[in-house]
């Protein structure tokens, strides 16, 4: 699995854990919902600026966003 897919899974896990929709996360980050969907699917080569926006919208540090901690080994990919 490449880094874009790993990052997308992490964002999706954190968003789900926060109990917010993709649309709300996109709004909080100042990004389009379809862009956020592409990030979560690992289809976007996301910039560091947008990584920072997503981390802030999830109330986590950039470092935590890249953590290898997983919340569920049964997470659907």
C-alpha cells in the first residue's frame, strides 16, 4: 500500500472516530468534499498545506496524523 492510501485510511479513521461526516471535515478544513473523498481513497497527492488544514480540522497534530497507530484491525479499506 502506498503512502497516499495509508494517509487516506488514517484520515478516514480519525474522521469516523470523531463522529463527523466527510462534508463537515471538508468544511472545517476549507476544502471541497469531493477533494476530501479523493484524499480518503488515496487518490490525491495532497500538499503539506492541506495536510495541515486536515490536521487542524481533526484537532490533531500533523505528527499524530502520520502515526502508525490503528484503531481497528478490521477497518474496511
